[in-house]
């Protein structure tokens, strides 16, 4: 039973990260469409934010599987 709950928790963490990174990508593409000259700055910020979300998701998966 505990393993099942851990798997569900890990799955929820991954889904949340996926939706978060998707929202970041959507917002970045809209911002680049409005200001194409700022594309490099927007892409840099997008990659940093996506990496931070991935780190939190990985941490959540590890905690879910350990608990």
C-alpha cells in the first residue's frame, strides 16, 4: 500500500512539473512573439525557470519514493 501511494505522489509531482514547464513555454513563446528582439533574454529566463522546476520535481519524486 505504501509503495502505491509513493508512486501516486511521484506521478503527481511529475504531472505538476510538466504543466509548469508547459506554462513557462507558452508564456515565453507569447513574449517572443510580442518582442522578437528580446528573444535571447526570454529564452535564458525560460531555461533557468524550467531547470528550477525540474529540480523541485526531482526532489519531490525522491521524497515520495523514500517516504
